[in-house]
C-alpha cells in the first residue's frame, strides 16, 4: 500500500539521529597542538557531511522514484479514457495524486539544493528520471496536477512561518512551512516521505551553506 504523505503531520514524536558528541576539554599544554590541527578536523568534518547528504539524497530520491514509477503504472493500467477520466474525479484518486505531487516536490527541492552542493552521478541520474516520470504522470492525468513545489510552498507559508529562514534537514532547501524538532527543521512532505519510505530516523543534514 502506498503511504500517504500528509502535508501537516506533526513530527513531535519522531526520532532524530543522535546529536554530535561534545568536544573534549584539552589541557592548556595541548591547546597549541589542537589549534594546529583544527583546520584538518574542519576539512574532515566537511567531507563527512558531504558523504552524509549524498547518501541520504540517494536513498530519498530512490524512494521517490519508486513511488513515481508506481503511480505511472497505475495510471497506464487504466487504458479506457472514459474510465480514467472517471477515476481522476474520485476523491480517492485526487488524494493519491496529491501525495504523488508532494513526492515530486521532494525531488525538485533536492534538485535545487544539488546545484549548490556536491552530489553524485547517481543522484543526478535518478533526479532526471524522476523529472521524466513526473512529466509522464502529468500527461496521463491531463494536467490534473497543476501545483509546482514552489506553489505548494506558498500555500504552506500561508499556514504558518515555523522554521522560517532555516533549511529542511532532508532536502537542504529553505522556503515553505517547516516543523521544528530536535533543533532541526523539516518540510512535512520531506519528513513524512523519509519516515514512510526511507528510514524510521530522520536525518540531520548540514545546511548547504556550511558544506
């Protein structure tokens, strides 16, 4: 069964990846040595963050792509145009297409963030395929899914400004209404997709500006 991607679900009880261990306290005699190697530690930390967001994006986009493929197959299996038109008018199908639309929105947000951060060829390839699948779904539904992720963001913003100015710790983009948990912010569709299809623990990715 395809999980629904609720737009306003609370994440108050959602587990988040463990916090970074506190920095060790150094002796006065070792302060100079600590300073000497601080730049090396910073570069290592950046490398770990890059691996972290690339791996997380690969898993997230892979799940998105599977859901988009499934949606396209479902629509393709309704070969009779009249039956398809009737199906698109049902409340169940409309709700399903809203969920699919939000899945695509997660992909497009990651696509936007990937232009500012190091990514992998696998992420790029999957995003390209996801874009093609979404175009196909739009054609299959006769343009029924009209809202872009940016338009969805504007709707979200009208509902609240929690997390304003902060990036989502899944897609690493700003904009749109976000929920805060454990010191991190998440777009509800990003968090819900991650928890339903990727992992039971939310990622705590580093903002692109810090990579």
